[in-house]
């Protein structure tokens, strides 16, 4: 699930979609938000371009929802500026902004039918009845709910409500669609299915999406770019692949997927090559960072980038003993204890069904771990 | 499942219900007593109902009480709703805590004190601006509104807090201006709260004896005042008849409310079943 877009062979999705890089649609300039003494959003800068599906990813209380609410106009920035299509939004109330929001619990109007819910936004624009009903029909077709016009929200399942909420927000053709945990209220199976639906819909309508989520898998699957947030700041911004394969620091490496984090010391930093020594040996990285020799940093090694086997080979890096096993069916997670009592996490695909008990790796087995040093990640903090 | 009712629970239920309802049953039975002396049984009769229907001052009192209750409920609901909205939706304004405290003060204030202070207020107002000339209908209504609106405000506050702001934000986000948000989202969602607030204010007013006694004047006798003043001169069988009519009236209202609630529950169940069929 590292990057479904490439693994499903449809990386055309990211390539063909014309994301114009010359003029950002949304510009966030030094925006902060304080609630009393608490700084929810701390001096954030960001550009989002037309056609992007951008994810704000972070744990609860990291400021992602506050930032989204500032984009919608429900909160005013304490300082800084938000521009949409080069227009300053500071004094623009929510009902005049070219944005629409899909709320966390959908916020469908319970006293109105599906049809009336969707019509609500169009009526505010003073559109003619015939036009409104045409728009409702076509948006309901897009979310495949044509037969549910007359139902009230209470008569819909979670998945259907989610689609009504999406339709209601999209029907106004906003420049920017804001989605607050769009899949958070769905169960796991439905969530996976809906992720792809959401991407397809975004692709069809071409509206720029800004999604807030705490679910890293959701962010990885959905987005063209991700901003990882912590304590009101952006820690790292980039494509899902960049964030996963080249996390900047321990927080990102640990938050997106999982990683073995090794303490390291810089041995040398010459001509853009940094050499780091750890208890798993020396690693070298290409980097133009100016870290001086002798300083401490970390090296990350993802569990799935380590292979595990009973038989030793030339590529073996280290031997250990299996301390614990987590069996997930498609993969297994091993905790391997090294001679120095350090534990290394390893994830292995269960490509073949074990023939018998002996064929299967089990507790206290002596195993050989190997990896490609180029898979290691340099973590600055 | 524990199907057999335990003997102790049945006993407690019987005792509890008896405690609550025997007095009322007695009252109903005695309203059909022929005898002029309430405690003496003189055989079955509808004599006192006839007396009751032929006494105009009782019907005058009923009319006055209903009129006051209706106007009181309507004004208290409007003012209470505004106060509740200010408390929950206006954010932090100067004096909010004080306002909130003063708003609920009538709930905990002893009725005699409320009544007395209102009486003094009306007297000094008359001295100052010459109004109200006479105490009666107007002063009772004003007095009732002052304490009923506190109850409405509490109900509205609870309902608004429970509703949350996301529906209103969603409406604003879809382009609705503040007034439109209020009229198409907040008020319809608030309607059940306003209705129960109105009914509560109505009942409080019908029920009130103490405050009305303070601020009433000659010629304005509400139903509770009438009943109480008659009882003071000794138990009277026609009052029993009046009380029986009131009990039947209330019982019918409760039955209607129960029926509406039952229908609502059934509808919710059907909604849930429809919803459950959705995710396939």
C-alpha cells in the first residue's frame, strides 16, 4: 500500500492530470492561529495548485482542522494571509468564499431530503428551478444516488450519507473543496473502496481538493501531495513517495509507516556524501546538508526493506533470533533480537504457503537479515 | 432472561403508584358525591357538575387563566429563545457570565420573593409613570413572562448546545447569509425545543398561585386563585368536579403526547432499517 497509484499501473493519473505549476490556486502566507495562549497553527506557508488533491496529515490537535476551518472562513487567522486565485480572503465571510466544505460528520440537514440538501447551496445563488434540478440530477448520477432523491439523511447508510455530503459540496463547483476526515466515519472495508471513488470523482470534476486526515494510509492513497503536520507546523511537504521514502526526520519516518530508528554519528561529510556509523554498520547518504562531523543523528530502516531467511548468503548483514511474530495473513511482522539485545522489526510477504510446521519461521529461530544500504533513510532529528 | 417478576419489585411498584394516585382517585370519586359535605358519602350524583357549569365566575377564571397562559407562553418563548441564542451562539461578549446567572436566577428564587418584588415594582412604576393604573390581567401576564422565560432559555440553551454548530456552518458554507441560516436551519432544528418551552411556560402560568396572588388586583381572578380562595372557606364539592375535569383534560393531553412519541420511535426504527440496507 505504499503508493497505490503506481502499483495499480495507473500512474497516468498523476501524469496526465494537468497540474499547472505557474500560478498557485491557494496561497497560505505566514498564517498563525492562537486560541488564548495556545498556538494551534504556527506560521505556516503553503501553495496549492489547480487540480491537486492535497492532504493535511497529522495526529489530533496538530492544527490541521484549524487550518482547514481558516480556509473555509470559520476561523480568522491571528496573523498571515490566505489568498485564493490571488484574492485576499481575510475579510470574506464563509458564505462569499469560492470554497465548499465536506464536514467530518457530513452535517447533512436532517429536516430536508437528499434533493433539498443538495439544492440548498444552489438556491442561495438564486439559480432557476430547472437549472437546479438539472444540476442535482447530474451530481447524483456522479455519486450514484439517483434513486435516493426523496430520502432523508436518517434513511441513508453511512456510505450513502458520505456521498450526499460530497455531492452537496461539489454541486456548487467550488474552486477549492475542503474535506474534513472524509472517510473517518466509515468502516474499514467501505473506506478502502470509497478512497478510490473519491479519487475518480476528483479526477472527473477537476476541482482542487484539500483533505484533512489523521489516517496515513488514506493520505498516501488519495493525495498528489501531503503536508505532515505536528504542533501547528508543517514538518514535511511532498508527494507520498517522497514522504515515505525520504522522510526528513524521526517524526515523519515514524508517523508514515513504521521504521527501525538507529542512533547514528556522522563520521564524515565530504563533497555531498555523508557517512554515518550505527550499530548496524556504516551507511552513506547523498546530501548537501552541512552537518558537521561527530554530530548525532538517526538512520531509519523500514521493516519491509529488510529480508529475513534461515539460510545465510553473501548479502547477509547481521544475524539474530526471532523474539516475536505478528501474523497478518498476507504479511508477517517479526521482531528480531540481535546479539546486543537490540530489536529490529522486519516485515515479510508470505508469498508461499508453508508446507509444514518446519517450513515456517518460528520463535527463537536463528535468522539472517539483509538489506540494501541504499534503502536506509537519513533522519535529521 | 429473568422473566418472573420479583415479588418485592411488584410490591414497590404498587405502593409507589398508590402513593401517587390514590389521592386523585379519591378526588374523582368524591366529585360524584351527592352530599353537600365533602367527607360524607351521600350516594352517586352528577349534581356538582351541574352547579359548576352554571357558575359563571368559574368559567371567567378559566378563560382568564388560559388567556394569560397563552400570551405568557408566546412572549416567554420569544424572549427566552433570544436569550438562549445569545448565550450559546454569540461567543464571548462582555457580561456573558453575569447575564447567564441572572437568566437562571428566577428558577431558584423563592416564589414569594419574586411575587413581592414584582408587586413593589408595579406600585413604584405606577407612581413614576402612572402605569399600570390597575393591577390584574396585564401585571399577572408580565409577572409570568419574567419567570417563564428563564425556563424557556434553559431549554433552548440545552437544545442549541446539543445541536452543535456544524449544520449552521454547513449552511453558511453553502452560501446562506446569517439571516437565512437562522430561518432555514437554526429555527427548524430548534422547533421541538421551542414547542416544549412554550408548553412548559403555558403550564407554569396555569399552575401559578403565589406570584399571581401578589400582582393581581380586584376583578382579576385566575383559576388557581379562585380554587384556593374557595377552599379556604371549606372544602366544596363543585371544586372537586372542576378538578376532575382538569385531570381528564391533562390525561388526554398526556395520551396524545405518548402516541406521538410512539409514532416517532416507529418512524426512526423504519429509517434505521432503510439505512441498514444501504451499504451492500
